């Protein structure tokens, strides 16, 4: 099993997307990339901790590749809006790839470059590609939030 960690706006919708994918063993929503230990949702929402709302994915690389996960990531949010996805605004909603090893770093950089060269977007891609740091799982009520409510998206 391997891990992938992505930030693409509202983590509820990102989790709902990846939970449906064959080869994804588990998903956890949480916070990464900030300077506060054990941040709470309320703290992250102040835009002061530096954390992104993110999803940590455990996947079976014999069933789905990291590159395929990246394709889903790119195709399901807007990587050209800085610190924003839809109506959600703040650094916690930034687009980011948190790689877990050098291979993931290379694949992520190549995929970003290929997307930039595809001319799919008029504006530059602002997605960060940075080394994964400590991932703090969000509070239990955030886990599988949309599924618990019978919803498929954040409504954006």
C-alpha cells in the first residue's frame, strides 16, 4: 500500500470523489502544511495556521497508479485559483500535492507540466508541489461527512 495526499478545496467533496475509486483502500480528511501542531477545524478556518484542508489516500498501486490518482485530482478542481475553490476562500483551500517520496515528486511535477502545456487553462496553474509533512486527521464529524448526509458534493 502507498499514500497520496492532495489538497483541492473542500475536503468533503474530495473525499467523496476518491472513496468511489477502485484501488483506493481508505481516505482520511485532515490538515497538512501548516505550523500549528494538532490544529482544529476552527483554527484552520481562521486562515492563520497555514494548513490546507487535505485528503490522505491509502491506495493499492497494483490496482491504481499514483499517476491515475493525479489525473483525478487535476480533473476535479480548478488548479488556477490561488487559495480558492468555488466559494471557499483562504489558504486552507489551496491546491497542493504533498508528495511522500522522490518518485511521487517527479510524477507530480511531470503531470503539472503536461497540464500546463495542454492549454486547458487560460491562467497559470498555481498548485503547490511540496514534501508531505505531518498530516493531522480532522475531527471525526468531518470524516465521510457527505456520505453521512447522503450528499455527493459540497454544493459548489
